[in-house]
């Protein structure tokens, strides 16, 4: 880890009319140089959207205002928020939200593109804020936070460090973590009893790791670190094929403990429990598709690779899965996809296999991609092939489901439920975030039905 340690013995007093609240963990930064440096780390100049969490009395804010195109300040304190609102009244580029940062609905923020967020987080709720804003799927593209140094050490630690533990792994599987600088107590009012530190988090490129079941990974890691002094074999469930086979594959001692294993080794463990023993191969170019003419009539069969290479007309199905609140599940496509990798897409979508019907494909894709069983689906629209569908004749189907979703990691990077109005705003603002077929499906549906996604508690799978 590399960082700067800046010690200062003097700092200006806080505004006399406001007393920091111990119950809210308020320690206000009073050092101009440190505040300016932290603001610079989020690279706000010219950014579309920057969010500051907990601006307090504005130590960081003064070094952010006027630099991004839009600055949002989220302040929970009922005395400080109105002061900020008054201070920036009339400025179109600054918005003050009086709310708890852990209660903000982030699904409506995807339309702003990858967010840059920054904040001197209260010690008492810093971990909750991290969990809320950084749990995938997240609209955050860069986060710079000041927290107590102990937490930052844990977030950035590797298996060679004393601070390494479950938190390190649970965060680093999704984020690159840099510990940038240590900040001493003297630059705060009131002075905390411990050092603080500044970290920067950016999304990890999923291609840097093999695919794995994130839910299973989290569960195994928490089990493995539940009693640090115990050997791992006494904490994890019985391994498929036996413990000896697993440790031989890992090339470690049978008595290994959780903290001795790297992120890559822990992912290997998760894949072992999934019984994934082959390298990630992505989609098979040898799969057979029906090739069709301009009237959607089958004229022959060719492989996936040949169909895509020659941009031949073929068939595909999209499924919108809707819950009882009228929300739609959206998925982010895996980086292994041969078309539109990492783009957002329908709940499930895929090509028809040779000789397969649209209805059968809808049921199959829903099971294969998001792990749910639906007996039937409703046809909502038929869409002709064109460049806007990647040369696919598409049928859009609807399915109702209120239970858990279990994504197949080869197919889906992440996903979540979104309100229709949030999807519409996101598509209009950033169509480049989506697969072309989904954008076409969404616009078609929006054009003829405003009640299609209304809550329907009586219609479930």
C-alpha cells in the first residue's frame, strides 16, 4: 500500500453556531489543503455527475462547486441541510438532497451514467454507506471516501496483511481498492481518537477474474472467516470430491486457514463448490440457428458464429419478468457474451435454437439465465428484424415472478428490479448502456401500453 501521512497541529475552529453531534459521528474536516486534495482525487473537472455524501459544513464542497456539470450534496442533518439549500439556492448546477444516504433509491440514478462520489463519511455509519452505494449493481464509477484508517486498511488488504479478512474479499471481488493517504486527528473538529484514511474504489473489470456464483462466494467467505483460528476444512461444507482434492487443486496445506488464501484462491474454492473445473469458454460459436428470410420463414440452418459474422436474419426472444409491484428485472450481460457484452438487457433474452418455437425458447431462456421456472409466458409484441434488433425477428414475452432470481454467471454479470419509469428515463438519457434489441423492445412496449407493468398481485408464477 502507498499513501501519504500528513500531520498538522493547527486547524480553524468550526462555525460557532453549530455543535457537531456525537450521535451522528460528526467530525468536520478543517484543513484546506487536505480538503482540496481529497476533492481532486474524484477528478470532478468536467464530470457529468458528482455526488458528495455528508457535506456537513462544506469543507470538501467548496473545492467541488463549479467543477462538474452537476453536483449533488446529500446531507442527513436537519440543521445543516437547510443551510446548504439556502447557500446554493438559484444554482442549477448544484442540488441539495436532505436525506439519509443509506436510504437513497439508487436505481433511479443509473440514468446519470457512472457516478463519481466523494465524502468524509461518519465513523458510525461509514460501513452502511459503503454497502448501500457499492453493492452491485451500482451506478458508481469512482468513489473516494475518508473513513477511519482501520476500515480502510481492511478494505485494501491482501492476504499478506494483518488487516486482511472477509471484508477485503467481499469488496475486492467487485472493486479495485487504493489506499491513498493517512489523515491525522488534528485536521478534524472535534478530533477523533484514531487516524483516518482516504481510499479510492473503481469497478473491477470482470474479465480479470473467472466467472463464479457471487452469492455462493459470499457465503463461503463468511463461513471461512467466522472463526479465524480454526482450519478452513472445519468451517466449510463438505467439498465435492472431498477436501483432499480441493487442497491439491489449490496447492495449499490441508491445515490452511482462511486468511492465507488470496482472492483468486477463494474464487477457485467457490468454483469448486459449483463444480466448475473447465476454463470459461463463453458462448459456443457452433450452436445451430434457424436462418430466415424477410418474411421470417426458415430457409436453412447455420452456426451462431456464421450467422453473426454474415449478419443473417434469424430469430430471438426477449422476456420481461415482472413482480407484483410492477417492477421489471433487468440483467447486465456477461463479459463473455459475443454480442453486446456488459450491456444491460431484458430479464432474459436469447436466440431460438434450430427448430425451436418462440414460446419454448422463452421458457428455456428464463430458466437458463435467471433460474426461474415459468409454465407459460404472454406474447406482448412481435418486432421485425433490422439493425435495431441486430438482425433478429423478436418476440417479446412477459412473465410474472415474485421469488428469488439466481443468475447464471456465464450469462449475466449482475441484475436487479427497476421501476418502469426509471428504465424509461435511463433509456432516454443513455441508450448506449443497453443492448440494441432491448431498447427496441422497450420503445415498442411503451408506445402501446401504459398499464402493461401495473402491479398485479394476483398474477404470479
